[in-house]
């Protein structure tokens, strides 16, 4: 097998509305797109794989321009023109590359993710496997992932950003009508606003919906303790990233004092950070975002690590992902046993993006349930509408 070309681009995807939380508010996303050409020299067949990442400076310190440059100047030269004996050899090289680049400890997840995803997509296409099947047969080490099941399905959860009361009420009502059984509220704007928002959510959703909260690093330890006591009557199942990303000692104290599960997001950026979180008992769950942690292989390892330590694994998404990453997330969720992920969120493409990159719609379907059955395509099963959308080719 030979990688004949790697094309790296940056695309700006405008939103229909501003999406805000305690760390940032944005009206567009700048994403890195990779197209990788892989040729099977034994059969003469060629596949073009698609990859994507969504760099977030306030999470990993990465910018789109820097991530794209890393793919172009560091990763691509290591594979273009190189021949590999077979798929196993190529995957072994990819795993070694991740380690050699120090990505188990360096916060370069988005820089590696788009490259890795494009290569895996191309390889799965050549092997005539869906990405869900490919993950199980080639990447997963435990029985948490078993893509041979033809009845695989999962449920999406919805996420509610900052907004005015009328807007929030309408969005919550829409989520209930649409079929979301889990809803996560962004909190951390002010104590009064948080209480009003959580009360409103229960009024609209009722108590049959699983309610999760996400503070995006907004609180101090005393404030977090106080707010969880105030919000406890509304039965939140979890609180995500209540404290700053590096406040592991305080997170451990908070987790020991509250019954709700602490999920970490900004604190979880690498495999090394995951081990620290487990060692310090700073949380009881991981929010694993494919782009943030360095791709599908790292996401699989983190999922297996979380469940091996009796922690929850949540499969998250960066705001502004196109259909490429949304498809990758979907296939990862479909490859897993139903109990593997406590929550899956994302794929709001049609509702959030003014335009998407893929011909195939990857938006959460009505009912918020996704099944493996209508997924006969190879690899990620998505294609670009128009490569001219990729405004910056490097």
C-alpha cells in the first residue's frame, strides 16, 4: 500500500446563530480538512480518505493554521511516497507515529486527528468496510466494541448554549419534541441565571429527561459546592468541567463531596492527562471528543481506559464539526456496545451550520436514534459536495 498524496485545507463554516458558553462564544468554526490518496499496489485500487479536525485554542492551544501546517510539514512528508506491506503494517506505523510525535502527552490532538482520520477512511474504503466495522476489526482491543452486530444503535443527547429565556424555552421544547432523552445545559454565566435556566429546563422537559450540566471551567471550588447544592433539587445527573482544567486537586475534593458525577472535558486532552485524572480521582467520567484527543484510535483507547476504571465515557463533539467528523463520531458510537457510552452529543449540522461540507446529511435524525442498518457505504460513507469550498489549500 502506498500513500500517493496528502492535501491539507482550512475551511470556515459560518453558524446560523452564535453558540456561547462560559469560555467562548462563536459564530463560525475554522476546520482543518485532509484528503489522503491511498493505493493498494496488489489490486491497483485507489481510495481517497477524508479527515477533519476542529482546533480550539482555549482547550489544546491549537489554531487551524498551525494544525494544518503540522500536517503539511511534519506528518505528510513521513508517508507520501512510502510503501507499506499491508494494512496491518500501515496501522502499526500510524500507532508508532502517534507515540514518536509525543502525542500521548503533547496537546496536538486536532493537529493529528484530521491526518489520522483521512488515512483510516481511505484504508476502510479499500477494505470495503464501514468505519464502524473497521474500528472493531482493526482498532479496538476489548469487547466494548463489536461492530459485527447488525442491530447496533445509539441515542444522541442535545446541548443547550447560553441564550435568552424565550430562546432557551423554545430550544428546550424543540429538543423534547425531537426526541432527545438527554439534554446538557451550559451553565456558569451567573448563579441566578444558572438556577433560572435549570428550573426552566425541568419545567419544559419534565423529570423523565436526563439533565446534565456543563460549566466549562467557570466555577471555583466553593462556588461549585454551593451551586450543586442549589441545583440538586432539579436532579442533574452530572456536572461537566465545573472547575478550571488544571485544578485536579480541587476537582477531587469536589467529587468526594457531591453525589453527582463530575465529567471532565477541558482537563482531558491527552492519554497522559487521563492517567493523571484517574490517579487523582478528580472525576468519574470522561468527555471524549475525537478531534480534541487526537483521532479515533486515541478515542478508543480513552474509552477502554475509562470503563476499565469504572468511569463513564461520554462521546462529545466540537461545536462546528462538518459531516466528516460527525460521521466519524457516529461510526465510533455504532461500533460500541450499547452500554459503552453514557451520552453521545453532536451532529447538529443542519441546525447549526449555514452550509455543510458533505453531500450526505449527518444531522441527528428525528427521534435522536441512529441505527447501523442504513449504513452500507465504505469508510466514513461521506463525500465532499464541492472541493472548492476548501478556501485555503496548503
